[in-house]
């Protein structure tokens, strides 16, 4: 998958569209898919972060950490 596939996936979903147009560094396609699986309906992503070890998505209700566990990307939700 190319970086454009992840960009298209994130820009085509209303929950991630706004942040995908602002961010310079977007997660790879498999991480974008994991983010979409983890997001709840109508839960909007406010910011995406990359820190060398992985990606995180800040939403209105949670911080979602994206990691590769067991060979498959997954999202872990921390609520507040």
C-alpha cells in the first residue's frame, strides 16, 4: 500500500477527514484501518501524533494508541 492509500482512507471518512487534511505525517494504511476499527460512530479525531514508536489519535473522548500486537495493528483506547 502506498502512503496515498492511507491518506485517501483517512480523508474519505468524516471522523478523520479534517485532521487528515492538516497533518503532515499520517499513519500507514494498516494503522489507518486499525484507527477506523477502533473509532466509535461519530467520534471525531482532533489530532494525530507520531513519536517514533507508533501513532496516537486524540479524539473528543479518548486517546487511541495504535500499535502492532500479534502481527496485526490494533488500537487501544484510554478514556477520560
